[in-house]
C-alpha cells in the first residue's frame, strides 16, 4: 500500500508542467506525441520538456512511467473479484483459439482498450499454437492464467505487462483467466463463434460466450481435399458453434 502511494504520487508530481514549456517546445510536437501515444496533453508536455523536445525519448519515458504506474495499481487491485469480461475467438486457417479475459465491470468490458487486450491475447495464442508440432490429426492445448501471462505480445513484451498497463489506464482489476486452441491437420476444419452477435475486430470475435469446433465430412469415393473444399465452412462452423453455446454442449 505504501509503495503504491509513493509511486503514484511521484508519477503525478513529475507529470506536472508549467507555462515555461510553451516557450521551449514546438506545439506541433505536442500534438504529434499526444496522437501517437494517447496520453494526456499535460503528460506529453512534461515528457517533451524533460527531454528537450526529443520525440523518441519522450515517448519511451511516457511508456515507462505508465508501465510503472500500471504495475503499482495491478499489485494494489490484485484479488478484487473480476466477474465481467469477454470471450475472444480467433481462427487462422487450421488453428482456432478461444480466450477469456475478466474485469470488474461491464463498462470496462465494452471499452475499446480492453477489447484490444483481448485481441492481443488471442493473437498471442495463435502465434504460440503455430509453433506446436504434435503429429496428431487434432491437437487441443489448454493454457492457464500463469501460462497466458508469460506469452509474448506483438511487441515482445509478456502479456502480463500489457495487462498491467491496461489496469493503470482503467483503474480496475483485469485478469487473463484461461485459453484453449485447436490445431488441425489436413482434411479437418476448425471454426469458432461468440455470442451475443459478434463484434469483430481485424482478427478476433468478442462476446460473453464462445465456442470452438473441429469437424470433417467423409463422402464415399471422394478425396478428403475435395470434400473439405465443398463444405460451406463458415456457415456450417457457425451453426455448430451456435448449437454448442445454446445447448451448453461439451461433446457433439
């Protein structure tokens, strides 16, 4: 508790800036840094002032300060119940993953920054799945919270850092709860779906409930490659997942 207060107060104090800034740093730099990082004008002003208008150093400093504050808040809020959140589903060819990320309120679950984290977690799971080679027709691997936290994001930093940064931004406890992925061999299809009606980002479906399914159809006298090509993959996969979610089916 004491540690958090010290870090938090220090963070706010060094972010305070005076009018003298406007005489030393070009205002256009401030607008560019604000747009690029998303931090407040006051914080961006101080960062530029401390680093003599050097955009790269100012941006690095902002991220470091925000990360430190995020970890401080994460430590303080750890243990608070996270009854809300989102399920994310992402599919890439023969790999499908489903992840669960929790928060304290539905308000944060609808926040685009929170959804960006869910998308990052799903993408990290897909990258992890690609590296797994088992030789099986269908591989299913589950990841617990600790394993999820250690996976690297696109920037190479562990997902735990990304989570802490979000906690510092929204002021709520956020937890990476669990994940699972399917990796299918040739001739087996994978699909995923979320409910309510999916809100789709570039790669991930979001919802309160989600399902993954793997399936294949064998027609007598037809090669597996041709059979797969004839299947209405997205429609059939979506219908199967909707049935699983609606009936709470574990195995078809």
